[in-house]
């Protein structure tokens, strides 16, 4: 147990979420609990992770979640480990919610995206058809998030574009998608910056200058592709060619990278298997399972095409494998699933509760100490 690496989880504590400030001590080695000197509350070592208040062994939980993240059907896990099906469903939910928080904290940070590809998967759930929209940053093959909805409409695509926007810096950006017209409308609506003139009301929203939107439309005859039409809906062709060359090393506008990622998700998410029997019942289950698979893909799996060669003397070379998160500069090593599940997402800094009048001296002192 290391008190220097944990933080207080009490939402009312001025020191919440602050690591290495010396306010945490070990409360009990036996019960594995810490204590915060500021609020005098104790908390378990596993607080803020899916292991919190777990009744089964932690190793079993990690094993089951790893199997779920690589597409093992739930019934196989139930039979192999003699667990109740509801327990496995709950573990998938807990780990999915945790992975979504990790994704929001580490991946949804502004970065130069270069080229982003988006696509939707048609998913059969019990008694309905839903759509799962996802996006990938082509350079480091980083999964940028996804959304699930019952309709393949502007709301779904806008939700996806907002996730891409959360990861994007205002730099030259190429968005590639299929012929779904909602992408163009959603991209124009989401990629805008407010211009403040000091006037009342909603500020004027200015569209991004270097946003390029391209569509790849495939024409089919009897379920076979007979032609591919590439359209540049917004932006300049010269900038698009530069971005394509930088991110994929040549070639033309395409959606091959997101289609390959869709195939990975279909293989690793039992509910997405075509003509399968392991259907999901609710869209929330699908959403949580998608975040579990996506985060394990980003952090815990080496990507074959991301490996780099290190040239050694005598014309020899050594290959170094990388995960999408390493390639994007988010981390420097391959995470284990246990490491991913034990990662504690820091809480936002404390803000004093709203009261009428000026803050007291005591509140000011707390703000000076903990809100800097
Ligand atoms: Zn505290």
C-alpha cells in the first residue's frame, strides 16, 4: 500500500482527487484502508475501481473481464466458472462504465488528429435493430469512442462527432465517412468555436477553417461492390492529400481503417457477431460492452501495423510493438487488463459549496491550499 499514489474520494473533502499532497495515511493494513487527514474519512484501497465491494476474488474478476473483452460468449464463462449469469452481466457493466471514465480522462484530450474515419454498424438486439457509430484516428489507429442509438440519424452522428471534437485540436483535420448525409451536417454543426464580443446572449459560432469532410460511397450490385465514388464535400484537395499522406503513408481517401476496426469489434463483442445467438437486450449493455472492448483495444493490445523497426549494427533490426495508446503518446507501455481496471480516474478539484455573501476566512484558506 502506497499512500503517495492514492487520493481522497470524499466529494465534500477539500483535498479530494489530489495525489501526493501528504494528506493520506494507511488506516489499516489488514483491511487495506486509507484515511484522509483533512476530512478524517477512511476509504478502501479499491474505491473508484470496479473491484470496489467485490465479493469474489479479484483475479477471477480480471480473468472474466479479459474473456469478455476478447469476445468470449457469456454462457461459456457462466459454465466454466460456475458463476451466476447476472453476476457476469454486472461485472461487464461495472468494467464498461470504468473503461468509459478512463477513456474520457486519457483519450478525450485535445490532440492533432490528422485523419479521422467514422462508420456505423448495424446491430441486432433482442426485438430491435440498433446502430453503433464509432470513429478512429487513422495515424495511431486510436479508437476515439462511439455511440449507440435506435436510429441511424443526425442525433447519433452528432453524438459521435462531439466525441471526436473532444479529442481534437483546431488543426487541419480530415473526416472520412460513408455516404450518410448526416456526417456533413453534424460536422458543420459540431466543429465550431464561439466568438465572444462581450455582448449578451449566445456567442456567434465560427466554423473551423481547416476542416475537410470527404465521403466514400460504394455502389453495390447483388451485394457486390461495383464502383467506389470519392467526394470531397468540404475543404481543399491539396490539404486532403497532405493529410492522407501523413496519416496513412499515401493512397487515396478511404474508410478502410474504420471498416477494419468494425471487424475487430465484431470479433471481440459477442453481441455483434452476425447471425449469433448471444444478442444484447438493451442499448446500455451494448454501450458498456463497446467501451470495454474499445479501451482494451486502445491500451492492452499490440497493433501489428504500429510496430516500428530499430536498426541495429550489422544490418540487423529489432521490431518494437506498440499499442494505439503508445502510438498516440498517451502511455509508454502495454497495459494489462488488471492495470486498466485498477486505474483510478482523478476526481475534479474541490469547489466550495455555494453560499450567500462573501466567503469566510476559513473557506478562503481552504481554497488557497487546495484549489490552486
Ligand atoms: Zn478527504
